[in-house]
C-alpha cells in the first residue's frame, strides 16, 4: 500500500512539473534585454508559448504581446499585427542570445 501511495505521489509531482522541466531545457524561455542606439528592448518568452516585447526610448515605450514557437534554428513570434521569423544562436553559457533577420542581428542579455 505504501508503495502505491509513493508511486502516486511521484506521478503527481512528475506531471505537475512537466512544464517547469520543459522550461529548464528550452534556453529561449526567460527575459532578455538589449539596447541599441538608445532603443531599449525587453522580450520575455514564457514556457506556455506566450511572449511580450517592450520597446522604449527615454522611458516611453510600447508593448507587444503574442505567441512564439521555435525549432533548432529559428524562433517565430506572432502578434495581432504580424509574424516574424528570426534565426537565433547563443553564446557558450547561454547568457546571450542573438536574433538575426534579413542580414541584421541584435544580441540580448539574459535577465
């Protein structure tokens, strides 16, 4: 009986933690920040497939919300107004991510 209860508790913990475990193995998930020519950008990729991106200049900004998906080489973001596909890469410790599109690149620092 104790063995069955122990297995049941283990199963609950495993299934309850599936999203968290998936997030640990997906290095895209998290908050990323970049500043280029006075334009600050913060992107948060959530493990549930949602994202938000805030662009600001001198503290005044706009926020875009939507969904994201990725494969081994690209990340696609979809908002109400458009869909963008970027190639992505990480530095060796995954503390920086570079997004590239149409020959332009922007590097983000993990927050």
